[in-house]
C-alpha cells in the first residue's frame, strides 16, 4: 500500500485517481504523518436510478415547464 502526503495528493489527485483505477493499487493519504484517507478503486455498481437512494421515485409529466395558475394545489 502506497502512502502520499496530503500536499502531494492535492497537486496530483487526478493523475492518482487514474493510476488507482488502472492498477487497483490503494493509496493512503497522510497529514502530519498520520493516515487520514484512503483512495482505492470503486468496486460498486452504478445505480440504475438517477435519484440515488430513492429508486422508487418516478417523474410524471414535464418537471421543467412553468406551472400555470390553478394547475396545482398546495397542501395545508
């Protein structure tokens, strides 16, 4: 497992992410000599829902069109 100082990680983070994705190597980020974060390849799957933790949410109708007066009802 490779370690890198936070200042160096900040300067090279995009290249390090590419390297971790390509090699699977884990990189530990340190601050003042103590581990604070770990960069490792993502092992999960992308969610099918664009709503994250709300897979049951469904959109009905046009959600970006302006709402005309009288087309909606407020809940009290």
